[in-house]
C-alpha cells in the first residue's frame, strides 16, 4: 500500500511505499528543494476514501511528475483533505544522503532519435573514405587507372598532385655503352637501356653518368632528368610502364678531359 509523505521545507507531497521507506531508514531527498528529511516522521494522514482511490487500478499514473523534477503543484490542502494524484510526487531515493541517486533525471522532450545516430555514422564514414582517397590517391591511380581522371580533377580543386611511385628497386640498367665520335674530338655518345621489372607503373628516374680516367677516378659527372633523356614530356607524365624497356642515347662533351671509362646510376 502506498502512503503519502511531505517535505517539511517546501511542503511538496510524494507517493511512497513502506518498502521504499525502509530501504534507508526513512531518509529521502526532496526532488523539489533537495532537502533531506525523515519521510516516516512527515507522513500525511489521508481520508479513507482517498486511500481507496490511490489503490485502485484506475489511477492515471501519466499525470504523476518524475521523481527528480520540480513539482508543478504544491499542496494547499490540510492533512485531512483528499489529495489529487496529479499533485503527488514519488521521492527520489539515494544510497546515502550524500547525493548519489539511483534515478536519472528525465527532461521533457529529450527523446532518443535513432535517425540522428545513423546520420552521424554516415557522415563519419564518408569523411573517413574521403581522407583515405586523399592520402592514397597515388596508389589508387596506379592500381585503378580508370579513376585517375577523377583524381586529377579532384586534385585541381584541392591543390594537390597525382604522383607516380618512386621505386628504384624495380628499375634495372642493361646494355650500356660509350663511344667517341670519330670526327669531333671530345664528343662522346652514351647509350643504355632501362627496364621496369615491376608489375605497375613507376616514375622515371634520374640518370647519373660519371666519366672516369684510367685510374677510375671521376673526371666529369652529369645528372640527366627524365625530360632530358626521353623524347617527349608525355612519356614523363605517363610514367615508366610495367615490364617496359626504354632505350636512351645521350651526347656530351668531355671538355678536353682524358676519359677512359664511365659509371652510371639511376636515382630519384
């Protein structure tokens, strides 16, 4: 059976049960003014017909205010007067009177909206995909060349570039040779072949040519960029295709220095 108690500080009245009152020795905290009081000592005597109405199954509990919300109606009746259900509150009980409530405050209108979580999750997923595409744009352009035009257009807006990978370990120098011009002294011709042994397109490397004397000491050194040893700039932009070979032939002067050998390297 439910009973009625009231806060001596603000006179707010509450529903309570004997089982609830016995949990903490009758000590409760008022949900209206947060005053701690002995609910057993502040019992309200209700008329018999009022008690019968409170115990009937037809009581409309939708009008009873939440345990931790302020009361919207204070009782102005005497202790012997019948108290309407809408004016009663159920007290908020605590493990102790220091303030750790077992009940959570429920604010009006603060309802859970699942579609907002789905929208936030979708936005987070799209942001993660966009970041991945931005940082992996070079790899995507290699393995999925059909998307390269889209990536190029996107980089024009974001002020970024699509760059070919620089993997020198896939590039091999083969069949190198150096010959002097028979008619013009000091003019030499250098030829070699570069092979991409990898399975995807890479950037063309720089070609470093060092001319040596009879003691293999360096005499002259020259670094050739891809635009210098390739025929067109289009080949540079397209990159070094997988399993492709590029034949290179360069002419350079020794400026009268004695040259008897050479060393050639590829680098980025």
